């Protein structure tokens, strides 16, 4: 019984032998000899080929740079998602918005953790809402076109229930700044 190494060596030898046979048959069919000279290239043909190769190289470098940036982004999102135990889509939204706004992503994640505990429906006692606890009046200062806060005042004695959740859902639909990513996309 042969060992794995011996089997691999035998396979490699057979592949080499097959390649020699194929190249010999190909050379014999073309009547090629070792003395044959390649056809000479002209200067314009060489220059054209060099330009083509340079363009191809630059395009490949650009694609590589984009792939590296995408990989860095994916790794950062995975790291933040794992570190803060949050969903990857939320981590991606916070990461992308922080970069779009010129804020260090690590600072943005710490801010969202402190302000809302990564809960998009967080609401403070004074009425600040969302991941970064923005007051609606403050948001209107930065984006004057935003409508008034549409959540109606709760009647006395109202308990937390369906009407409040419906009002919060309406507020989230009309307040893009309350969700990560939506406000930054709107400003572009």
C-alpha cells in the first residue's frame, strides 16, 4: 500500500509526462524547432502594448484599493457589532453615518450606547428620541423643513399601550433624523 506522499509524487510525474507529450505533439504538428526565431516586433506595437498593460495595471490597482476599503469597512462593522452585541445592520448604519458626518466611528458607537443603549425607540423624560436622543426642536434647527413633532399629548390616566405605539410609529416615519442613516441620506 502506498503512502499519500507516494501517490502525490506519482500523480505529479504523470501530469509532467502528459504535458511533455502534449507539447511534443504540438511542436511536431507546427514543425517547430529550437532554432525558430520569433517574429520581430515594431516600436509602435511595443509602445501600444506597454500602454495597454499600464492601463490594465492601473485599473487593477483601483479595483484592489476599492476591495481593501470594502474589506476594512466590513471588518470594522463586524468588530463593532461583536463588541457592542448589536445587529450588523445597525452597526453598519452607525458606522456609515458617523463617517459621512466626519465623526470617529468609535466615538459614535460610544455615544449611541450611552444615549439610547442601541434602542431606536428610546425616549427620554424630556422628549429626546432616537439613537442619539435628539430633541425634536433641536432637530428642526438643523433641518428646518422637518414637521412639528406629531405625537399627541397623552390624556391623563392613559397607560402605555397601542395608541402610544402607533403615535411613535408615525413619529419614526416623519422624522428621518430619528433613525441612523436616514438623515444623512436626506441631506445629500
